[in-house]
C-alpha cells in the first residue's frame, strides 16, 4: 500500500500525515487512477490508516476489532478522507452501515469538497452505488446541491422551470443520449440533462452553465429556441424546442447526396443562423462544434443550429483559445478547423471551415474523408488536404465549388464571412430557380396544346364549325 508522509502539509485539522491511495479515489480528486496490484498491509501500519484499508477490503470483523480497540472511526488522512469515504466509493453498504452505527460522521468533506458536495454521498453518487446512496440519505446525508443553486428566492432566474412541470413518462433518448423528450405545458420539448454524478466534473459544469448563459441571449428562426432551465435542483436541465424531424446527420445518412437546389436551400438556413451568431452584439458567438448532428430540421423542413456546449463569446479580443487541447471526446474531428486542432487562437472563421465541409457533404453524399479514421482527418486538414470533389461537375454549378474552396481556405482571413456566403448562395439559388423555370415552361406548353387537341376531338360542334362552307 502506498503511503506518502508529508508532515508539513495539514489541510484538515484532524488529518494524519498519511495518504490512503488504494482503491477508488474521491469523485473530486484530480487523479483517480489507482494500482492496487501487489499491495500488502504492513504489520506496523498506523491502525487508523489500517481502518481505511480494511474498509476498502470490506473486512467487517477487522473493522470491528480496530474500533473496539479505540481507533477513531472519523480519522481522516492527509486528503481529509475517512473510512466512510472509502466504503462509499467502493459501494460496500455493509461497511457503510457498520461505520455509521459506530459513530461515523455522515457528511465529512475531503479536501476537494465544497458546500455543494457533501462527501461521501457525492462519491457514492459519482460511482453510482445506489444502495449506499439510500443508506447515507437515510442517515441524514443531503444530496449534492446543484452548482447553480441560490439561497435567496429573489435570485432564482426568470427562466427557471420546476422539474415537476416536466413529464418524462413517455420519454425517449434522442441523439447522443444527452437529450430526452419530455412534455411541458402541453407541448413536447427536448431536455438536456446534467446528472448529479457530473456535478464534480468542472469542465462539464462549466460547459453546461456557459451554454445556458448563451442560449438566453439568442433568438433567430435558424437557431434552436431556448424555453427555460432547471438550475435550482438536481439534475440540472436545459429545455429547448423539440424538432421531431431529427438532425441533418440522420437525414443525410438516409437520403445520401442531395440535389443542388436542396443543398443550397439547407446551406442558406445554416448560413443565416451562423451569421446571426457571428454578428451578435455586443459579443460575437463562435459555435466551434458545427457538424450535421448539431443541425436540426423543423416541421417545415428548414434547418436550425443547435448544441452550444463548447461555444465561445468574443468579449474583448477578436480571437479565443481553448483552455486545453481539444480531444475527439469533445468534438467530431471530421469538421474541426486546423487551427483548433493545433490548439492555436481562433475566431469566427472556424465555423466557416466547418460549414464548407457540411455543404460539400450534402452534395457528395458522404462525410469528409469518410474512408479515413476520424483521428487522422484533422492531420489531413493541417497538411492542407481537403476532401475530394467526386460528384459530377453539374452538381457544383454557378460557383458552388469555388465557394466551398474559399470557405475551407488554409488561412482563416481568406475565408468569407457568413454575410458574404449568404449573398453568394442567394445568387446561386436564384440561378437554379431560373433554370428550373425554363425546364418547366416548355413542358407546360406541350401539356396545354395536348389538352386543346383533346377538347377539339371530343367536341363535334367545334369540328363542324372548323369545316368551311361550300355554298
């Protein structure tokens, strides 16, 4: 067993000098990885630390023997962890019961704790040890408080929705499992949930609160509509309009390559939504995760931009930078701009790059670099490789190919703005409409002529009237 002696560091008034690192660690610990292989208990080990070891092993008789000999049941190591923390992490409800019966404090906090996370209940929640959760709550442990909870009722935000208003009785998961359908005030809504076990994940909580702050600011026909949120209880939820026709990813998977007119119509919807975000005042909004699965279809067939979990506000500077390198768990590598992959500063033009890939995918009928493993795709972008144009040239009419190539330009400053993209797409759309009109007009003329001939043949009086008189 690993013991680390640091006499000079005493973060907890009752903490000993040893750190217990065997087994599962605190849900808030920076590094929860452990290696218990080949671990043995030293015969001369401090009995208080031995108590934590026995709690980890589930040795009830050994625990009783130590406690009977006078070992403090509430001893905490250098990290402020007690035997109850250890048992809660491991899901050992019989050990938890014994420790509580022998006087263990139900809500001691380790050194990563805060007023929001009453340990060791938060550890039991994190590791989904449901029997331990029930046991601790029965003995007075309070559930982890929502990170956005406020004490003063006057500070509760206007958008707050009571969880009792959300009916999940006929709920189903949509997209990645993060969203669920619910009924709210007579309509179906989409609900994005942040579960209790994620309250200890600072990145997840920050993404949730950032998305919520952003959604309150935006209103546009091509951006998904924010309806409210649950922030004062657990789990926390963001409630948006529900679009039953699903996302663009599923649509393209089902339909394959789209006709140029449809692709341009969809591209206009995306560009209008993105232009609204980029020209938002006083702070421009960078989506940073623009991909087909984050673009939804409404009942009329129009598209709406959704999912702002990693979006950024341009507050003072004209560029932003990620706090840490983006990973494939954070976003889809197939649509990420090379400057994001290189962890450089970036601006709104990263969304233009992603838009170009989506527009080309709609015409080609397959994702960018579909034959490459996803983790290899951004390396190709950094090397200035781009997905090949395989569709017939007639599908890239009126400068559509040139627009795509400009949008995925290697240098961000060479990429057009969405305002410019909209103008180009509207011109292309007008020319496509005129082309369709010329195709339809001769057909209508032939149909009208055929109808006149049929009428003429079926009407005897018209035939007799057409024969000239011989008198």
